[in-house]
């Protein structure tokens, strides 16, 4: 199986979960809204970091 085929297979098999993750992420107030609470920004940053780690990125960190 080629790399392209593996990538497509992974995308297809994880689509439903990825979509649910992105919907949950979009529900967190973010900097695109009028000054969200600090807790919401922290939650959004942590969510983004965990998604990057789940995708295989190492050494992710939240800058403050």
C-alpha cells in the first residue's frame, strides 16, 4: 500500500471522530469572539494542543 493510500485510508477511518473533535473545538469560545474568558482561551489552547499530539506531533506546548 502506498503512502497516499495509507493516508486516505486513515482519513476515511478517522473521519467521524475528527469531525466530532472539530465540532467540539468550534464550540469553545476563542479569540475570534469579543474577549473570551481566560479559562475559555486556556481550554481552547489545550484542546488544540491535544489534537496536534493525537495527530502525531511531539513536544507540543502552550505559549503564555
